């Protein structure tokens, strides 16, 4: 419990610092909200002053940040400068598509990345070479290009999957988001498969595994109880990093497949300098990244008892 509380405390500290960076970063960008609101029209200084007063732009910077942080903690993310809609409602209508896409891609990374890596480590020969070649291909092919290839082959050419829209209902959504999820997960699968293969191979050559096999312990038991479990620490780290990055990289896929997620909303908001929306989405991404890292830290203690032991010793 002490370990969990310390990790949660660290997460809160990271979120506070990140919120300040997100808030201040938008005001360091070229342009200003009031210039966007007037849409390039020539207006009197009185009108600009009224706009600045309405949005609190004349308040000291730290005071603006404090008011914004208090509103965020109360669930008020402000109003869009572009549409005058409530930002919370605007994001809530698009967030399910992005979360479903990211979860789908994460599931593919876990199943195929870890699975192919384990098979490549335990089965030498042609299969291992194919996995290594596929991982190299995954490193080299950009996500957007992979999306175009999938759209051409399985969408436009074969007609197996739709190439636009996010669908309605669970089954229809899975069908619509299969190609986007594969394109989004492709680089992650390549990285995880490569790391898993290396980690399992190194663990197979460790002293305790060799000794267990020499003592007559069944190889399958040694493989699952010792080799794979002990090799999961670096794999878990890489999995966490890749899954956390899915939300940030989803905007490329959403743009390619014309999906109504927060990634496409972020791109449009950055282009139009819609500060409130950009700040809210950036904060959501930071929160998601922090929560996934917290889960990874907790998984360490589950996978490796030495983490729990070192935590107890440090507490004493």
C-alpha cells in the first residue's frame, strides 16, 4: 500500500507540473486568442480590450493558470473558442472512438507482439527469421504509409473492411476500426516482438534455467514458470511505453481513415488556435500516459517479487 501511495503521489506531482507546461506552452505559441476570435478583421482597441476582459486574458499569468486548474479539477475544461461549445462535451462525444481504437491496437500489440516474440525465441529457423524480418519492416514503414496500404489492399481492392467512419455498436465498430487498429499497432508489434524475443533468449541462457533443466524439471514448466515470467520485466516496460503512446499517435490514423476521434479534433484545434481544446486534449494524454506508467510500475511488483522486497527494505 505504501508503494502504491508513493506512485500515486508521484503521478499527481507529474500531472501538476505537466498541467503548468501545457497551459503555458499554448501562450508561448505564435498568435493570440483575441486575434483568432476577430478572424483577421480590423477592430477597434476597445473591442480587443473587451474580448481580453471576457476571457480573462489581462489577468496575471499565474492567476490565469490557477483559475484554469481549479476549473479543470471541477470538471470544467472551458469553452471552445471556435464553436463556443463546452470543451468537456466536445471531447466526450469524440473520446469513445479514440479509446476504442487505442484499446483495440493495444490488444493487438499484447497478443501478437508478445506471442510472436516468444515463438521466435523458442523456435529457431525460418519462423524466427520471418519474425525478425517483420519487426524490421515494422520499424521502417511509417504508420501513415501502412494505413494507405491496408486501405488499398483490404478496403478498396478486396472490400473486406470499410476505409472510413467508426461504426455504431460494438460489432460494427470492431469491423470499422480493424484496419485503423492494425495500422496503429504495427510499429508497436514490431518493437514488442523484438524485445520479447531478446529477453526470452537471454533468460533461456541464465544459470537458474539451465540448472532447472539439468535437474530434470520439464522444459514446458521451466519455460512458463521461469523463463517467460522472468523475461517479462523489460517487455512490460516496452508494452507500457508503446500503449501509452497510442493516444498521441492516433491522430495520424484518425486523419487517414476520417475518424471522429480526439486526434483529428486536436489537429483541427491546433490549426485554428483553439487554446481550450488543445489544452484539454494534451492534459488527457498526459493523464493517460501517467496512469499507464502507474499500472506498469504495479505490474513490476506482481511479476518480480524482488520489487516488493526492495520496497519493504526501503520503507524500513
